[in-house]
């Protein structure tokens, strides 16, 4: 049963991926536990990149348009998908949900689509949505041990953005222990320390996005 669900999901993920590739769009799956800072990061990202890249956002939430509203007016096409609206209130986005949201985005006029997944540290990582890369926002308020306790998302991330570093002086949080734990489950992931509040590291993240898009456009899809 579970295998069938994943097989069907993967088929739709492949269709999403084909649509992204056809439109020369780079798709990023942005995941984290609730409140790690995805939407605040996206606001900063749009403010910095709107003049360089045409960005579309798929905003995934169980209910409400709160986050989609926060991204309004920043130059991005935003497509909201509420999982409580016909998708059983799921705690993640899957490929069919993203496909529905993509129908409301002008893909041929975009360079990058960032999918803000539902805030959840477990389920979103289990579903391919047709993305080219996975970026994870991890907040230092979550504790050093999370890569060991919730390895699936950390293991599948191409990039881990270590957010809210402005709060470190107020926390009992050891950054080196976190990195040791992260490396134990994912030795390859790129890491960038950021603060969506102060702007620290946001330029580096924007550079990563631009590089990822350039790389995507120059490497043939069959490789
Ligand atoms: N101090 C500090 N606060 C931050 C930072 N980034 C985000 N926040 C705060 O953290 C809270 C959650 O941020 P959001 O951007 O809503 O987080 P999210 O991951 O989009 O949350 P969900 O969509 O509900 O999963 C907000 O109160 C933000 O102001 C940061 O770098 N430093
Ligand atoms: Mg959010």
C-alpha cells in the first residue's frame, strides 16, 4: 500500500520535473520544522534577488494564507496550496499537491521556483516533488541533537541553512556539536550560517541559489 503511494507520487514528481526542465526552471524544496524561519528567509531572498531572477513560490500550509500573504508584494508569483483543502490536511507536500499549485504559476516566465514545504521535521523529506535540490532551514533553537533524532530530512538535504545565529549568545547551544551530529548523518551537505533577522549569510544563500540555477541550465538533463 505504502509502496504504491510512493510509486504514484514518484510518477507525478517526474512529470513536475519534466515541466520544470522544459521551462528551464530550477526547483528548490525548502523544508524545516515549524517556525525555523522559512518564510522570513523567503522575504529576505525576494527582496535581494527580485531584480536578478524571476522567482515563483509554492507556499504549502495545512491551513491559512498567512505565509502567502507575508510574501505578497515582493515581486514573486505565489501559489498557495492548503493541504486541508482536498488533501486530507496532510503534514507535508507531495508531488500531486505541487502539481496542482504549479498550474497557477507562469513557469515559462520564471527562473526559479522555491517550494516552502509544510513545517514538519519528518514527513516532507519522504516525498519527492520533482525538485532539483533540497534546502533545509534549521534553527539553532532546536538543539544540537536533531540530526541524530530526525535523520531523514538532514540526510536528504543538499544544503543546510543554520538559521537564527543571532540568538546563539542567549542559548546553551554548541555549534560544533551540531556540525558533528550533522556530519554523522550527512557528510556532504553544504552549510551556511544565516540570520534571516540580521541578514547575516543571506548573500551567500542567494549566491548558492544563483549557482544552482546556472549549474542546472548548463548540465544536460540526461546526465
Ligand atoms: N531571532 C531570529 N528570529 C527569526 C529568525 N528567522 C526567523 N525568525 C522568527 O522565527 C519565527 C518563525 O519564522 P517563520 O519565517 O514564520 O518560520 P517558518 O519556518 O516559515 O514557519 P512555518 O511556516 O510555520 O513552518 C518568526 O517569529 C520570525 O520572526 C532569525 O534569524 N533570528
Ligand atoms: Mg512559513
